[in-house]
């Protein structure tokens, strides 16, 4: 039985890729440990026109946190909130947003190091029927 050996060029290419990956992670250590928010939950109270966004982003620190929230209504940006820290692993922010039944509200949370997570809610629909 004859075993196929990888070509010399392929071995060199794999070696170069591994070296490049190590160099990148060494020069950018925050990316290796960074992660996007794990959960965004939305609730809307029509009588008070209040949108609540509960965000979960674990293992945060002074240099790794949720730094921005985009709030959209029917695809249009209505608010952009920027932050310099995160109060806890799971936290809730409240926003005044005028919306009517059928409007689609969306909140997108951004990690200052890597990634984002968004959630949508249709005003007037129960959460189990809301689009994902």
C-alpha cells in the first residue's frame, strides 16, 4: 500500500499560514479573546412608548465591552448610543421610541473588539410570533 505524502509546496504553505496566524494573534491579542454579544432581548410597552433592550455579553472588562447600540424602526436608524463601559454581564437599557402596531424595531449591539448581535421585534405581536 502506497501512502501519499503532501507536496513540499503544500507543507511550506501550511507552515507559512500557521506562522502568520501566530503573528496575527500575538500582535492583536484582543481579537483572540474577543467575542460578540451572546443575546439581545427586546420588549416594547406601547402605552409608554418604551423599548427595553436586555443585552448579554459575558467576560467583559475595562477594555472589552459593548460600545454601541443601534436602534432602528422599520429599517431606519432612529438612535445611535455609544458607551465607554458595560455595567454587568447582562444589562438593560431603556429608550423612548414612538411606534405603532406592525412597526419593526431592531436593536444591534456591538462589541468594541469583535462582532455584534441584533434582534427584531414587531410591535403588537407576541414575542413567540416575532420574526427572527
